[in-house]
C-alpha cells in the first residue's frame, strides 16, 4: 500500500443477479474457464480461445460518467475466453443463463432466434444471442447494417447468417425493450455497482500469481514503479492470447480497465487527446468525426467484442508491427505521454517504436495518453487495410497517407506509414523523398514505387508473402493518387461505359 491508498484483498463484481467476492483466484484465470468450471454456467462455449469466434460472448456492464457527471450503466459484448477474472472488479457480468425468466420463458432475443430458425448446430448460438441482446438494448429497431456490425465477432460455421439477421430485426416483436430485466433494473444495478466502487487498491495472491487493481492513475504509477516487471492489462485482446495460445507466464498482472481517469476523451480545435484506456468503441465516434477517412477503417479493427475490450493505448504500448492504430496516427503526427511515477515525457509516436519487441519505454513507465493533431485544412488523408477476411481480421498490411499540395500541384509535404511491412510500424521516408517537390501525377507516383523496397523488407508469413505485401503497398499509393486526383472516378466511369 502506498500514498495512503486503501487496500482490499478481494475482487468484487455482480454475476447475473448475485454478488461475487473472490479472494483466491489465479491471475490468469479467464472469465470463460471460471464460468464453466467454477460456476457450472456452460452456455458460453470455447471455440477458439483467442477472442475470434464469439461463441463465448457475454455482456459486461460498467459504470461510465456522462458529460453531466451522472453515472450511466453501459453493457457491452466481450469475449470471455480472453477476459481475465481479475479485470472484473466493479462490473456486472451477464451470461446467456440470465436471459430466460424464472418460469423458463424465453427472452425475446431467444424467441426471435427460434422463430426465424437462426440456430443450426447451436454451438455458436449463445454467443450470437448475447451479441444481439447487447445491440437490442441500444437499438430496439436495428438496421441490417447495425446487426451485421454487432455480429462481426461471431462466426457461424453453419452459414446461418440470413436467418440470424432476420431474428435480429424481429426481436422487438416478441417484447418491448423497456420490459427487459437489464433495462427495468438499471437503477438498481447502478446502485449495486456504485456500492462496490470504494476507490481501494485490490491485491490478491502472491508472486507471479499476484493480481493488482490500482485505485487510481496515481496509484497505478506507484504500483508500476514498484513492480516494473508486472504486465499491465487493459482490454486483454492481445495479452489474453499470450496466456491461452502461447502459455506465457506473465504475472503479476496489473488491471487498469476500471480507471476512469485513463478513459477520458478531450477535444480542442487543434487536437484530440485520448486516455490510454479509451476503448476502440469509445474512441470511434470522435475520431471518425474529426478524421472521416478513418470511418471505414475503424470498423475493421477486430469485431465488436474486440473493439469493446481493446484500447488505443494498449494497441500502441504493445508495439506490434501489425497494430491498426499506429500507421494513421503516425502520419497525423500523433504524440504520446509516457509516465513513470510523477514524471511525464512526451514522445512522437513514430519515435516510440525502436525495434521488434522494443519500444522507447523505460522500466516502470507506461503510456498515459495519446494526442492526435487536427488535420490542417487542405491536407489529404487516407488509410487502407489489407487482410484475408474483410471483417474481424488482423492486417497483412495497413497503409496511411497524408499529402499537401502546393498551388502548382506539386507535392509540398507528404507522410506515408505502414504496419505489417517491417519489424515496427514505420514511415516510408524514401518514398516520401521521391515524391516531395514533384508534380502530383501518375508518372511521379510510378517513379517513386521502387523506393518502397528501400523502406521496407517485409516477411512472408501466414497472412501474406513478402512479395504480395510490397506490391500491395505500391498499389495503395497508386490508389491514393487516383482518389486524390479524381482519376479513379474517371476510370470507373470509363470502365462502366
């Protein structure tokens, strides 16, 4: 205990309609294993153990503060197979078993799935039901596009999507959302969660099996300075796989998902600043409004469950060469704040990535926030993702482009960055140099293409070959030129004619 912070030695949360208090739980115990093995709640299934198939989907309710300062209870779909129990302090966990009423009558979501023949083998059905349930509470009359987005993270191997979508549109015909248990009891559940929120630091277990849940960001700084070899866990969309797939020993674990001070989003005309704990879901509305080119790209980051869990700061902090956020943020000139104890320093994002698995982050130092400057008027910006599957897939390559033209249509400034092309997210400085000062023409672009081989030496792996990645990067520059000159529209019209 440090800095006068109160310490509690148990994790407290609500499971369906019962309060749970755990003082003996392994640091890397997943919510799915705990539900199935300890609580015998076996509706949630394990399909992939990597947050990809959605068969284990449950809802997590957490308190968020509105702009007026009131507490709002928000339920979001998450994948229980990579969510650690230690991250649940102060949350409401809702499983498929909670849907039917005490008499056994089906919930409107379940009734709709039965009536529209939305279940075939049934293995993935509980997860699909929970994803549709989360959507229905937000959108009682969802559009087809909203249903498809909610189901991005649910893979039905029986190819039953058409009836599932029909079921999603029919839910309200089987009961009004206002009568739903989670809606009708929202005030009660808010009060229950507020009663659990005592501001204490949570410490459970010892050594590698130690769980620490800091009580505040200042407490996090103290904890991490004292335990620099600990693993910080926010959304666990990456860290979860270190355990379930790679069997890594990553304890002790410091869970920061409940720190509201890391989840702030602030805007000025000059920039958007995101706390490191802001999820993709919460960051999306402001980023896509300020940078419209991000809209389509943002909805291709994982599925909805991954976007609900994963955080912008975590995506940056882990330093993965295929992280989705670094390429666009680098070309936009983003900076990050790194904190160790009470000391903070600001680093350009592109300088943070040093080498594969190595970042400019000292022991005990963590990413506290990221600031993305506004796009100057007249600058052209685009970002593209190449992946085997359009939705819910990891990038084979992701490229971001930013261009400013002079009055004579020569290239006054250009920034290009890629993920998946090198050991780190990286600028294409040789390509930029080949474009700078030249007319923004197809001939200039074609002349610059060989410089990609100077900037990048991509690898061949399961997602793409090195040759494919290099060609794709070149073609994305061609695409950016066509889109920014109107030549692409003219080409489409010519082909259509």
